[in-house]
C-alpha cells in the first residue's frame, strides 16, 4: 500500500510533481523493476513507490541525501533542527563548499543536512552550482521555510528501508547498461533548451548538450532492442521531436516556474516519449 507522505524532500529543476497526473496514466500497467537514471527530486519514483528500483543521479551530493535518509534519518533530523533562517548563517553554510578539503571532511549527514537546508531557504528553491561545482543560489528571504519536514523524511526513509532501492551516482549510460529485459525506465534528462538563452544545466557542473541528447537517444534504441520499455520527458523542441520520431510522442502542458522573470513563467509544451503504445 502506498504512503501518501512519501514525496520529494527537495525541490529540483524540472521536477515532475505537477505533471504526475499526465505521466502516471501513460505508465505500463505492471512495473516489476523500475529504473530512473536522472532522479532529481524523484517525484515519479515516490508516486509509484516500486518495490525494486535502481535510481541514479550524477549529482553525488543529492544521492548522499537519499542514502542518509535511508540510513541515518534520526541524525539528519537533529542536524536540520540546528539550522537558522538568517542571511548571514545561510551564506556561511552555502560557502562551505568553497574549501574543497574542508567540505570533503564533512560527514555525509552534514552534507545532506546542508543541501536540504540550502534547498529550503535559497531563492526559488533553485539548486544551482557554478562551473567549479559550488552552490551559488542566493538567500531566499522566506519568513518560515519548512526546513525540517520530519513526517516526509521518516516516510521516505521507511520506503527506502522496506524496499530494494539501489542508489548510484554515475553516467546514465552505465546505469542503463545494468538493466535486463522486463525492467521499466523513466528518463528525465536535462531538457533541450527551447531557445539559446533558456538553457539551465546548473544542477551539475558541466552541461547536457545536443551530443548528450543524441547519446541518450542511442541508449533508448538499445533499450528497445533489449525489450526494455522506457518513458522519456523533454522539451517539445523540433530537435527532440525529430530525434525521437520513431517513437510514440505525446504533447503535455507543463507549468514551469524556474525563470527569474515572473512574466516568462507559465505553461510550456513538453513531450512524453515512449517505446510502447497505449496500455
């Protein structure tokens, strides 16, 4: 039985919470083994709550958060309760990753606590790093941010502990290579930018350009040959629609609120791509 408290613990760029009503009906009827190579906030994983899953994200600090929630949720909650919602304190915690050696000396509990705290208190909940891999979102000035969401943290920890969830932080192709026939994959990569200025790839240092999109498509072709079903979300650009023209493409409307200019936020077309038909 699914626990409604099992839900994203961090806000992540491109999160799928508000698209779940359009994604869930398109999933296969039965998912025995689930895989999500670009986990992010994990909205789809937490919605369907599979018993067996392989989840991956190139952002190692994010995957540390999930491992700590599984293994040390009590200590994490205690650590989160110590944080303060002030500008000076925020920048002191944000700047911990400026000294690489000192940052590596932090325990995984401290790293997880830091990421969740910054996510809850930074501007627009926007996790963003610069080319050096340093968190660089500014203070959000929220009156009462929900830094310690204990019921959700405990529910997610229980889900992780009572099921077979494998956490990875590697290249998506390596994760997909692990799969066998019968698995189901949900792919939510960094989106193809809808314009030259719209690209946001700041959740990892480096980027996800058109060559990466093509490499992902090649992986999808391999999945299909192996008899592995996949669903993929992306922006509805001509490039993406042409790249996946051999597959089933559905257009969905998504509300996107990560643009710094409030006038440019609103509904945009996205695609859901599948290698299987209506189930």
